[in-house]
């Protein structure tokens, strides 16, 4: 009989708005039972501080220099303490926890330099909880020719199997949109392009709000199709498996009316997904992530898309659940990345364990 674990997974994504934690009961294969979730929002001042320092990092050299500063140490300790706070919430409410998958907050990710850095101190978490900590999920993949991302496809496949493959793909619209799809009995995955990152930034600059709630601003008027198509031509020809939010900026949209800009950016998010699915002959996809709540994006996606919430799966916590699942697979020395998902040279295990 396969061993089953109560595993906690954490995720602090590219939007840098807070920390998701999830408790998952699983064997690291087909059995997946979400048990609890919790979200901790970063306070405005701390979020601003994170944005400020991340924006200053433009290269791997910058990152390596920054992580040796006292400012970095202060931010890293704060990130770790906030993760400990969120993890403690789940431990207090639930049965014995067997392990913790700690992703941390990605400060810089550059596979071509064989480098990725996630902020946070797993040793401090282990000392505090005395529960095995799995971390450094991306390191082995990058060392073996992969992009270090996306790592969630093996979990997405487990979800799709629960629907008897009614859907042939799983799309997560976070800061970056990524997709897992099934072809010839293999998992394929890639980042598609900007998800919410550009729209969030535009709304912050033009409306002084954190994001386009329910598509309020992007629904006011029609997109500028000329600007949108120019952007789409540029990034659809750029076959990159893994993106960072720093790969995209608003320079192409600066001259637009603020409502037109919001509509154009929402259209681009949806159109990138639709064009990719058309290219790969994908018929139906399940949507998770914050972008699923944007009614404008979902309207552009149309009938091809259904949200995880329509099937009682909380789409806000799929990634944190995925890292709970990946932690189990890492502990059991099962593969977590594949040539068809990250571009690695072979199927790979990953993660480091403190126990």
C-alpha cells in the first residue's frame, strides 16, 4: 500500500500580494484530498518594500549581490516569519502534519544563467516546527537543462484525471499564465505569457487599485486591437517555457486611454491563451488562479473555459496544494519535472529535505 501524507504546501506568487498555504492528504500520485487552506495578505508597506527591491534586480549579478546585504536578510527573515505564521494556522486546526513544502518567494529566476533564488529560510522553519521541510524544488531541474518551471503540471494531471479527462488542459492565470496539457499520453506544459501582471500594474498606476476587481475597468470599453496584435506577434513568436514578470513592461501601452489600456491588457491575457490552445488543438480547459475572477478575461475566453470553482475546487489555492503534492513526490523520490514540461534533459526528481 502506498504511504499517504498530510502535507502542507506554500506559495507566494509573482503578484507578491501574500502567502497561500494548503493542507493536502495524498499519496503523491492519484489520490489527492484537499483538507484546508489559508491566505495571509502582505501589509501594504511590506508589499511596497518587496516591489521596490525586486524592481531593482535586473540581472543574476544584481541578485547575487543583493542577497548578501542586510536589507535582504531583513526581508528574508520577515518572509520566513510570515510563512511560519500561516503554516501554524493550519497545524493548529488539523491533524498531525507529516511534512511541509516550502517554496518561498521568487526573487530572481534566470535559467540561462543556471540560477534561481527563492527568498526564505527553510532551516528556521524546520527548527521551529520540527517537521520535515522540502525546499529548493527548482534547483535540480535547472542544473539538468530545464527552465525550473512550471513544476505544477504533474499535480494538474492528477486533477484532470479526477474528471476522467473531460478537460484536455489546465490553465493557471496568475501573474504569468501557464498551461498543462495532455498529448500522446504525456504531460506537456509551458508558460504562455503575461496573465495578471501587466493588468495589475496598469490598474495600480491608473486607478490606484491593486487589481481589476471583477473586470470592472477592463469591461468599460473595447481593446485597441492594433496595439494588442503588435504585442501578441512579439511574444507568440518567443518560444520560452518559463517567464518572469520582469520579462514584460507597459511601454507599448503608455499612450492609451486608461480604460482602453485595461481592456487591451485583459484581451491580450485571454488571446494568448486562446491562440495557444488553437495551435495545440486543445478543446476544453479548466481555469484556476486570480485571473479566473476577472469577468472580462473570462468573457474573452468564452465557452472553451470553465473555472475550478464550478467543480468545488478553490482556484486560489491550486498552486499551494501543488507544492504540498510535490513535497510528497520529492520525499518519495518520484519525478517532478519532465522534458515536455520544463525542457529538462530527462525525467527528474527534485527538492532538498531537512529532517
